[in-house]
């Protein structure tokens, strides 16, 4: 499934919880590391409220737990 547009002005938006976490990037630290040449966003519906990961988790571990707990994605 692919989406090329975002709806503007959507009301009743659920914000991310304050307890959200960022995983370690290819730069070795959590958070945004700069622009890439192509953006691909995937939205996941998970069967758990929180993945069992810490700040040092690699991208491979994040992907493993996302797929293991995925209900659906688009």
C-alpha cells in the first residue's frame, strides 16, 4: 500500500505519548541524522504499547520487534 498525500486540517489527532523513544540511527545516536535522497514512511499498528528496546537498540533489532509485533502497516 502506498500513499502520496497527507490530509490537511485533520481534527481529533492522537499525539505520540510522552514516553515515546527514538532508536539509534546509522550515525550511532538516536534522533534525526540528516536528509536522505528518498523518504519512505511506514506506519505500523502494533499489538503492544511499547517495544522492549532501549536507546542503544540497533536498526536491525527495531525492525525485528516491529515485524514481530505488527498487526498491519501501510
